[in-house]
């Protein structure tokens, strides 16, 4: 795969401006969020934008980046940049993935298919949520050559968990990402105020409804009647989340798939070590975007200790609070090999479907490319683990 280049994006926009053409969507995060709020239903916006409790952690995820300052270096002969990084022992064209966000049909009708096609076009790896609005096989077929991982919300039903993993393996996903921090939903006042949980309306459970193990638990096919769908939703509610999981369960995933296992939601170095002991190939430092534990430590503040604990033994990824190219650069300097982007691309989806996702991700990578160069780095690999003020 050719190395990605986003160095010409700004000039392309400026030259179009000479002809009176402006970008079709907002450029900065705050404006993007405001525009998406106007476009989305109150329920959809609350679901995407909201966090746990009084949203202290959600705000801290962004504010904590201010504790880390880049010291630009001058006259280092930086003509071209190489954005390629290494993830799971393989080259990745850019240090950006899309985070696994569920129920995207409440944002745009094209949902996860639009994201798959957008990321495929840009050479970005996407991570599909268990809670997707579209079955994993359909998403894979929509962008067959794209790089993609499957995120697992481990259900109480062991056979169902195994079925999800085996389906993802057969559908060509490149890794299994096990989310550790959502064995139960956090206290989310924005959703509670609206009495809105999309799953109870049968949204975001497409991977369940299409699964042979799940369907075997039902008396009637969910599509056969409204009553059957209601029964399926209640079956989903009875199996979502699994508070009994231990690291031994994560280790047993090796029995179900040859794919590398990544665990998401690691904020403590001891958990990172436990993940390595369980045979995981990577960890994602994340607090679920502030959606699970309010007053939890900002994810970026947890990254250095986790990166030191892992060292070069596994891949370290970062999630929670990425809003601009400078944020990506900071995360790399603190030890991440790549970052996952969440809310920004969802707002792009809300505003423009596939083209909106492309707009957000392309601009984010162009911002990162400029930040990388102006800080004095020739490549994403060079920036990883470098010194900050």
C-alpha cells in the first residue's frame, strides 16, 4: 500500500477558496459538534455527545492535553513526512483508526457502511462495534479490501461470544478488540433525561439479530412480528455485559481465533501487564471517552505509565479526547503507536454521511501532518516516545 500523504490538503482548500469555494463542513471540532447538534435528533446527539455523571472525566480527557507541550525544533530538513506507524507488528499507513462506536444508524442511514467506505478510501483501519446497526458481514462486504478490526462486548452467553469472534474471523477482520470497561453501562444523565436507550428499540443489535447462536435462543425469528422483535430485545438485554469475566477468559480467546487480541479500557500499568500475561498483542489506553466512570483519570494522563509497562512487547494505542492533529502528536510522543478517533468522525457522519467522515478524517490527518513537520519530525515513528516540555 502506498504511503499516505495529506500535506497538500490545506493548499487544495486555499486554492478552491480563490474560486469562491469554501469547505462544505466545519473545519474545527467545536464548530463541527455545533453543526452536528443542529442536524441530529436530541436523542442521537445526547447518546453521542454525553458522558457519565457530571461529565468531569469527559472534559478532563480534553483538558489534560494542556499538561503536555511540544517543543518545536528548527532547520531539520523536513521536506516530506512519513505518517506510517507500526501496529500489531505490521505497517499501518497512518497513526489513526476509527473507534468502535455503536448504533450509528441513529446518526445517519448509511451508518457503519459509510464509515467502512470512508476509511477504506483513506487507508485508515476502522474498528466495528458489537453494537453496530449493521451486521459485521455486511460491513465487510461493503469495503472488502479495507483494514478492519472487530470490537467485542463480551456477553454473558459464552457460546454467543464465541460465535461473534468466529464470525469476525471468517469475515476478514484483522484483530479482536475486547472492551473491558463496559460490562455494565455507566450512569449517563443526558440519555436518562430523555429516557432513551436505542438498544431497547432494536437499534444497535444487528450483530445479535443476525447471529445463529442468538437466534437459537429465541422462540420466533425477530423479523416475524413486533412481538418477536420485542422478545429479541429482552433477550439482548439479558445477555449484554458480563461482570464475571477475568483475565483467564481473555486468555481463552486464543481457542476461538488465530487473530491478535487487543484489550480496550486499560488505564493502569498493572492491567497492561496482566493483558500481556494473558497473551494480548495490544492494549488501548482508554476511559471510553468519559462515558463509564466519572471522576476517572484523564486517559492521556494514564498513557505514559502504561506505555512504560508494555515497552516493546505489544502495541500501545490511545483513545479518549483526540480532537486535533496536535493531540495525535502528543499521544505519540507519550508512547502510543496510533490513536483511535471517536466523536469527531461521528459528527462528520451526521453532517455528510461517507463524505462527512472523509472530510473529518482527511482534515485531522492533514492537521497532524502539519503539526508533525512544524514540530521538527520527519515521521510518526520518529515522534513516538520523544521528549516533551
